[in-house]
C-alpha cells in the first residue's frame, strides 16, 4: 500500500487575513480564542474562506464579522501554505489600506496594536511569521487614511 505524504494526510484550510496599520505605524493582531486551534496565539485578523468564495470576498466578510469594520480598499500581498502537524493552512494575505469603522473584538477576542519591529516577539502564529518580512521591506509604505 503506498504511503501518503504529509501534505495529503493533512486537512487543507484556506484562510484570508488582513494586515491593518494605524496612523502610528502599528499593526493590528488578534488573539486566538480559547477552544480554537492554537488558542492563545496571536494572528493577523481574518478567517476561513468558504466554498465558492474568493479570498478578497472572504477577507471583507471575515473582517466585518470579527472586527466590525467595512473594508473599502485592500491590496493583495502574498499567498503561501504552512503545514502544522495536523493541518495545512493556505494563507491569502491582504494589506487593508482603507476601512470604515473602528476595529473591535466582535467575537470576544483580544486585539492589540503592536509595532512592526515587535511582531516576531508577541507570540504570532508560526504560519503568520513569513508576513513579517514583507512588512519590513522598504517598499512597504504606511497608509493612514481609514
């Protein structure tokens, strides 16, 4: 009987996540709630892409549900896969350039605005760590109009 490789054994979960930056250049992160996979870790806000849904549609829906904001402009940053022992996450990362409303933890999750320089020290999910490099390249420009 042929052996399945690790990627085919893992459940694939498609996720859209957004990077929001405030006027001071801080990045918004959300804490994974108790009872969820990787509870207590911090992540860029977002969530699962539903069947038939495009990543940007999922991002807009998820940030509305989770943060109570309406995304009005977002720019695609990157997508990649990250494998945990029990699942593989396909991440679609967007830079949210403009939104209406003030982000709040609508689902009871804790939110924090943190300096880009400290993102690697705050307990960010391993799957989100590659995004930090993108945020630190010189072409990343602060956008403060919301």
